[in-house]
């Protein structure tokens, strides 16, 4: 295949020369790491096609391939198509998230999933990218159209969504949505006094959750006073990092995946630490950090407020999710069931984050002034 010329006016040609290829490469690296760890987190004795562990590995590889395709497809959208896609995505999964409160599958006391033939889906994962674009659109429109109550509408959408997530309950996702909206209002020019008020409200909400929500209280107590029985997963994950040392035990040689129930999902970072070592974990952190910093730097020169708010919200959500997963694996914060983007097991997580980063690539493409619609 001949290399694409800058004079190529096809859809692929225009996309290739306008998309942020550095971020695209970094995301491809994350998908590759996800593939490697899907293999690493599967016990070696389970490599038979009929074994549940093997089937889970095959499904994860399939979702990673599908997610890569979805991300590329979303990255080719125009700004108008991004808005319309996000609006449809947000409306559909807003109602499906509400549906989980009535007919959701209960896991550990939470109703976050909908059971479908052959698989389950977590609607709030898919709601997130649509929600971020919609709130950015509303806030930006309030600037562009005098008298339009966009900021109040964005705040109302957030409060209703946060209430639904709290009722599931999903405190981690509620926190993520809260920080995304806070960052969008901050990027819009929130006054310093309101920044202080918002920060105080977040602290008060955390204190209230600790005092009145039992499972939040339990997790914080286990974080502050861990024991071998009550904080088994966190302590086992820490021992995995210790076993791996600087260079790891080698692919397939780790033991944590045999004893840790969430080795493929919430604690996949511990599998990486045991089998591939400190340097590989540092590389994973570097890739995530480079994606976040690259996006933020590009937004410094972005003239369109909607793009700044939408892309800023998307990258804040992405970076916070990665931080929470890795920090909880290292026992730096209380454990929280939040996946590591593109790396943790889960079809909903992989496809939803693929849509989210596809939106980011579409928003940060180079455009002429007339393309901002």
C-alpha cells in the first residue's frame, strides 16, 4: 500500500493528516498491553478452549480488537457528528442506567448491570462519554447564545445522573462524573470562590459517604486498618508487586492470578507488577500520563470552547479512572471497583473507553476555522 499523500482528499487521507498520531500510537500501545495481560492473567493450566478462563481470555481479545475498530471509526467523526452521536448515546444509556435500578442484576449489593443473552452490560460505562460531551455542549452554548441556560441545564443533568449512580450504588462512578463536571466548569472560567465552594462540597460529600454509606465506611476502615482476612485482595496485590521486583518473574510465572479473585479486572496492574516488574509498571504509567499530557497541551492552543470543555472532560475522566485503579492496586487509596482502561477485563469497559477515546481523537483533530460547527 503506497504511503498517504498530504494531497489525498479521501476520508482516510484527511483523517490521517489531521488526527493526533502520537496519541493514536499511545492508545494502540495500551491495547497491545491489554492483549499481553489478557494472556498473562490467564492461568497456564487453563489453556483449553472449553475452560472458562480461556474463554474469558478469548472474549477479552475479541473486545480489544472490536474496541480498536470502534475507536478508529469514532475518531473520523466531524464535530457535528460527535455532538449527535453523544446525544444519542447519552439518552439511550441514561434510560438504561435508570433501568438498572428496577431490573438490574445485583452483584455485591449493587444494581449496575443489565443481563442480556450470553453477557451483561454496565450502562453507566457507556453513559459517561455521552454525558461528558452533552454537558460540554450545554456549557459552551450558554456562552455562544446569550440567555440560554446551558450551565444550569448541565448542572441539572449532572445532579440527576449523580442521583441515579448513587442509588445503584456506584460511588466511584459518581465521584468520576463529579470531577469531570467540576473540571469542565473550571475550564469555562469558574471564579476562585466557587472553586473553593465546590472543593468543600466534595470533601463534605466524602465525609457523608463515610459516615452514612456502609460499604464506603467499610472500605475506608479496611484501608486504614488492614488485616490478612478483611483486606485479603489489597494485601495480596501488594505481595504481587513485591514478588515481581524490578524485572518480574516472567510471563506466566506469576502466582497472584491463582489466588486473587479480581486479578483480570480490578487488580490486573498487580499481575503486571508480578510477571513483568517495576519497569513495566512504570512504562504503563508513562503511557497513560503521556496521553493525558498530550491532550492537555493540545487544548492550550484550541480556539473552540466546546472542544476544550469536551476533550478536557474526556481526558480528565480517562486519567482519573487509570489513577484510581493503579493507586488502589498499590494500596495508596481505598480499593474501588474501577477498571484500568484498555487493560482490565470487561467488554463494557473496553468498548465504552474506546468510544470515549475515539471522541477525544475526533475532537483534537486539526481543523480549519470553517470546520468548527
